[in-house]
C-alpha cells in the first residue's frame, strides 16, 4: 500500500525546521547576496564566450527578479505534483548550480560535443546552459510546472529542452551524462531515482550533489568541491557499470 501523502501540517512543520532567528537569518541572507554577486559575475564572464546563451540567461535572471524560485509555495498544483510522486514539501527546497561550477564538473566528467546531458530535477535549467556551453545536447526534467512554464520558452532557442515530469520516470536510455542536485531529497525519493538510473546505458556518467550513490554498480570516479548558490558542496562523478 502506498504511504499516505503528508498533510499540510506535516509540510508546514518540515518547512518550519528551516526557520532561523532574526540575526542568523540576516547573516544567511547577506551570505546569499555575496554568493549571488560572485556567481552572477562569473556566469557573465563565461557567457562572453557563448553569445547564443546570453538571451536564455537574461531570461533566467529576469524571471528570478519577477518571482523568486527560492520561496517555497504550497499551491494546489504543487500539492498535486507531490501527491503524484509521494514526496514532501521540504524536498522542493530550491538552489541552483552556477555556470562555472557546472562547467568544472561537466568537464571532469567528459562532457563535450556529442554528449547528451540530462538534469534530473532541473529547476529553471541553469545547469543545462553549462551543458550547451560545452556543445552537448541538454534536456531537463522538473517536477514543478511553474519553473518549466516560466523558463522553457527562454531556453528552447538555445537548443535546451526543459519538460515537466517526475525525474524517476525520465527517459535516460540515450543519455551519456546525468546530473542530479538531489541534496534535499529523502532516501525514498533517492532510491526511486537510483532505480531509474539503472535504465541508463552502461558507461553513462552520473553526477550527484553532496551524497554519492551508495550502490556497487555506480562506480565512483572522482569528487569535486564547487560553489553553489548556498555555499561549497561536493559533486560526485560515477560511472554506471552494471
Ligand atoms: C536543488 S534544485 C536544483 C536545480 C538545478 N538542477 C540546479 O542544480 O541548478 C532541485 C530541483 O528538483 C526538483 N524536484 C524534486 N523532486 C523532483 C522529482 N521527483 N522530479 C523532478 N524534479 C524534482 C525540485 O522542484 C527542484 O527544482
């Protein structure tokens, strides 16, 4: 029997666990502003080398100014999406991978022209810009329709596909590289993703943020500490060897 979906009270309790006292919140907000400035600047410098990606990036930035993706909203649509996958509200806590960090780990994982990169839990598609920067095909699957409807039309002209769906149902058979920023996911959701990752072709490289895959058929090749919108975090590169 499927577990009962979390109630509004449980979701509110989950989110309340992330509430901070005033001064701590101030420090965190200042830190986020500094990181935001650094990562926007480095993103901008990188984009000089790829003018075709400037327009989608401006779209990302504009859309963030109009409506912050970092604020969790428990709308009817969000509740339906969570019920469909059996997930909790706290799994939607948002953060992004700056271009410089994504480029660094993608290079280490061997992404280049001819690669097909899939981002599971793609958010607004920032990581996919890095895949295109390296000449790879880029596709993202994101649970929240709001991220997709706001961003897909900005990304499409740069050859990036962002679709709404459950990452644990994503088509992965043609992927050469799969990225997942899964640090907020519960062990149950991670297990569903790992089961899906087993539909990849042998040799596929899988990159995960913070937690490596704990399974023998995903061999760890290397790990790298890089900057995210909330601070430094480790990215693990694995190869699928069934
Ligand atoms: C931490 S954000 C990462 C965004 C992007 N990959 C990046 O690194 O810049 C994780 C995203 O995963 C999405 N997500 C959570 N569960 C999902 C699921 N089952 N299927 C697809 N996306 C999911 C969340 O809505 C959120 O946008």
